[in-house]
C-alpha cells in the first residue's frame, strides 16, 4: 500500500473541488478519499497527476479496475471539463450516452464562448480518467469562471 502525503491529499481535493470524480457526490453526503487512478500495483505513480478524489462507496467498488459498467453508467448526463497534462481545460461538454459498450461514451462538446453545441465525439473511459464531472451546466460554468481567474 502506498501512502499519500497530507499535502498531496489537500492539493487533489481542492483541484477536484471536493467532488467524487466517478459519481459526482460531495460532502456531507459522502466521505471523500484520495486514491490512485492507476493503482501502484499496475505501475501507477504517487504524483498528483495519478491521484483523484473518489467517495468511499465508489472507491470500494473500484479495486484495481476503473471502468466497470455499473459505475461508468453514472457518468451519462454529467457535465465535464477534460484536462491537458499541464492542467489546462481541453474540452467542455456533457456525457450524452453509452456508445459501443460501458467503456465508450458519446459526448457532446460545447463552444467555449457561447456554450452552444459544437460536436459529438466518441470517448473511452480510459480517456476520461483526467476529467472533472459536474451535476449541471451551471456548476460547470462556475468551475470555468474559477479556473479562468487562475489561468
């Protein structure tokens, strides 16, 4: 078992806006944990780019596999920002539906300036591991405004 420092835990919790990155739940309804996206047992590192905020319930079901169908189904209808390696927002939009199976999703991307529909993309859950999910468009816009202040 790999220990995550208190400093890294706080950094990740703030970065993820104290929100479970799998189901979107927030305290006080759930207990949040910081864990590895790619488990150390599968070669994952201890740096913050491989850490994310997950609730107790999602984390217990995850084991060393992220993308099982039941939890992935919770993503349909969520709003999102996808991130580049240097923590810049790459896309914004909404998870529209399952595509081929529980490991592929159809996402609607939105125009940056007006928020109108831009395009649809087919995305695997592997590519979604660095995304931040929101319950509503308003929550996503508020996160964008906070991000823009620091960018």
